[in-house]
């Protein structure tokens, strides 16, 4: 019975995070940020790594200040580093932790570009590129690969190095 209660409370955290993400995508950035911060406060800095990586990843998207966005993306990466495939599998059987890294490093690279820290941006875009083999040949994987290519071009890491517009965050 305790295991069922734990699982349902974990599902509740992910469901609430999903609701906040939907609010953000619908244009209510402030309410999404408030709800995600409330969840973060509930789970704490040392809570379930799946919850932490999810909340921090989406919390970064709601930030107005690029330095705050970077801080949340770093929290997401830190949580991913201690997350296990077993824990991810409890949430969704087909997920693996390693598939999180292309997006996490892409987002960090984009953050560093916004902060004019190109060396750090290049380091993370290279890590994102190195991890893309974990992605499927589907809309999500193709979107991440395309975003990596755009940011590589912007950073002069591939192609002709010409401007290709601002980086977009991909989920």
C-alpha cells in the first residue's frame, strides 16, 4: 500500500508539472513559473531526481533573466547526473536518462550564448552533438538535431558560421 501511495504522489508531481508546462505554452508564463516554483519548494533541492530535472528544465523556460535561466538549466543537468534509468522507467518504460542530455546541453549552450559566454556555449553544444545518438528518428529527435545545427552555425561550429537567428529552446 505504501508503494502505491508513493507512486501516486510521484505521478501527482509529474501531472502538476505537466499542467504548469501547458500554462506556459498557452502564454501564462508567470502562473507557470509560480506553480513550478511551488513544486520545487515542495520537493526540495534533494528530492526525487526525476522531479528535479523535470521541474528545473521547464522552470528555466519561464525565466526573464538569462542568468536565472542558466541557473535552472544547471539544476536540471545536476539532477540528470544522479537520475537512474530505473527511476525514469518507473515514469515511462521507453525513456532512458541518456536521452535527456542532448536537450539539456543544447539549452545550456543557448543560455551561455545569451550571456555572451561563447566558450562555454561551444563546450555544451559539442556535448549536445556528442549525445544525439541517443535520440530516435522522430519529430522530437529531429527537432533537437535541427536546433543543435542552428546553434552550431551561430557559434561557427559548423557550416559557414553565418548568423542563423536566435537559438530556440527545444523540449
